[in-house]
C-alpha cells in the first residue's frame, strides 16, 4: 500500500465497536474521525454484561474508570428452570472471576458505558466525532478508499488510510463489496425493560432474583436474563422468545407474544411482563458467517457489522471490543503494510468469533430444551461443580486480544 497516505482512520458508527476502535487507534498515534448517523450519541435504555475478556481491554484503554461507579460486579450467574423455579447451576463471578480470568465480570447500563466511551474519547485530541453524519458511500480503487459522508445533504469526501465499518448489523459499509446487506432475521425477538428495585414488583422479584447476581431463567419457549444496573438501584430484564417483525410498524412494543410464551409460569416471574415495562422490542438479526470482513484497498468491518450474532452467549459487544483492539494493534504494528495487517486481522478474528458464535448456538439449544433433553440438562448441570462450569468458560473469558498469541 501507499505508505505516504496520512495516518488517518475514518470510522462509520459510534456504537461500542466504533468508539472502542477510535480510542484504540488514537492510542497508537493515528488521527481518527468517527461519523455517526444519529443526531446525538444516545444509547437505548438496557443493560449489558461485560465479561473479563472485554473489561481487561476497556481497562487498558482507560475506559473502565468512567463507568465503574455505575457498574455492578455480580457474585455469580445462576441458571434456573423457569417452570420449576429451581436453581439448577451456578458459575461463580465476583472475586473468583477476577482471580480466575484476571479481570472483573461487570454489568452496566448501556447509557453508562456509552457515556464512558464518549468521555474517554473526548480526552484524546486525535479523535474527532461528528454526529448527524452518515457514511453514505465508499469507493475502493487502486490508490485506496474514498469515503463520502452526508451531513444533512451536504456531501464531503476524504481518502483515509483505512475505513472501519463499525456501523452495526444493518451496515452499509458491509454492502460496499457485495452490493447487498445480507443480515437475516432469526425469528426471535428480545424484549427489554428496566425495573426499579424499590418498586413493588422489584421487591417481589428479590425472592427469586437476588440483587447480587445475573439470573437466567430457562424454558423451551423463552429465556429471561435479569441483572442489576445503575449501582444496583434498578434491575435490567431481557427476555427472548419467538416473534415476528414488521419493519414498518411504529409505536410502543406490544409484549403480548412474550406474555404468551411465559403463560403458565408461576409466582412473580409469571406476572413480570405486566409488572415491569414499558418493554422495548429488538428483532434479532444475524450476519451469516463467511462474508469478507476486509478489502485490501483499506476497509475493515468490526463488531455487529461483521458478525452480529444472537445474544445467547452475551458476547456480541465483547467481540466488537476485541475486534477493535486487534485491528488497531495490527495496523499499528505493520506500518506500510496495510494489506498484511488486514489479512492478519481477519485470520486472527474469524476462528475466535466463529467459536464464540458456536457456543451461543449450543447455549440456545440447551436453554430452550424441552422434554427429556430438559430433564437431562438439569441433571447434568446440577452435578457439575460451579468451578467446573467456570473452567468451561476459560477460553472465552481468559482470552487477551492484546497479546501476540491472539494475533
Ligand atoms: C438483547 C441483546 C442483549 C445483548 N446483551 C449483550 C451482553 O450482555 N454482552 C455483550 O457483549 N453483548 C450483548 N449483546 C450484543 C451487543 O449489544 C452488540 O453486539 C453490540 O452492541 C454491537 O455494537 P456495534 O458498535 O458493533 O453496533 P451498534 O451498537 O449497532 O452501533 C452501530 C452504530 O453505527 C451507526 N451507523 C449505522 N450506519 C451508519 C452509517 N452509514 N454512517 C454512520 N453511522 C452509522 C448506528 O447509528 C449506530 O450508532 C446483546 C444484544 C442484544 C440484541
């Protein structure tokens, strides 16, 4: 590649992937421009679990200090059979996670994480973030990549060293090479709500969902995850069930399909759909494996733009953070050899992401098991010691994307 091209990186999208990449590239001496189509940086109200493979990177990038006061360090992940309301297994977190995986397992409100990334990026004079600015086109040619940005109808062009497509599951950067978008609706929908701990419903749920843990309720027709956010003052609820999606539908989410999936569940969990809310609706899409993530002229996809996956392993954002750091480290380590850096990026990230996605598919199969498989699952999980279940996760949570081995 042309080594005389400026060390400028253009990033499409200021979500978790884009802002992490901006910080990681600026840290290595690149000038970064982030374009975000939304008029302002605002994250919809819901929580996110940040496993140690993500928190170790956020800490090194100087992001953690900004969200730590609002984050909660849960003591365990507890798996329950939703119909029997019985705990079937648990994975120790808290101090044990930090000791085992070298970084904490944290849960946080997305708005708090977004604000932290924004505050950390603002500290760096080499990062410029423009909102209301959509990356509308990109042309790959022999000399590199030309990026067009649309700001309310005014189009500007630039020729960076690298265009990073961090523009999410509906990525338009992904469509540059193939001309089509290729994401696919999985037939499942995520309903999300936040509940105040001191509300009547919050107090009722405390019996079955202690405040210091990530609680997962399994059922053949749905699964529901609950964990504390906002320093423990609120409970984040995410439920996933089959559903349909009409891209043209407007207005508030109707949780009736979730209510139907949870019919027959007893106690406060059975009335949670009515007691909590308003519920937001997120149609779960995935990006099929096998699409190219890089173009040697100077473009790379990271995060959901490259590999959106159903959230059965709570690893989508963690993968986005790992991608961002790996890409920045590789491009910085190979000055004058962008093609080699992009090839190395794809070679390093693809097997890892595919393995994590496979684990997510396994979780889905196990979590939604019915009949004898469900009984077998409960028996097998009940027999496994918490430490054994933790050891099964070493390859995910113990991973360090900044080490040479990871590249
Ligand atoms: C229900 C649910 C629960 C989840 N829970 C977890 C969890 O606990 N832990 C975890 O690690 N992951 C979780 N995930 C996955 C995680 O949310 C995503 O993987 C992650 O947010 C992806 O971040 P991103 O930055 O790649 O994409 P996005 O967050 O989608 O950001 C893309 C950004 O690009 C902007 N954009 C789009 N097109 C353009 C353009 N052309 N020009 C400029 N800007 C553009 C968008 O406006 C947006 O701001 C969950 C997902 C779901 C659905």
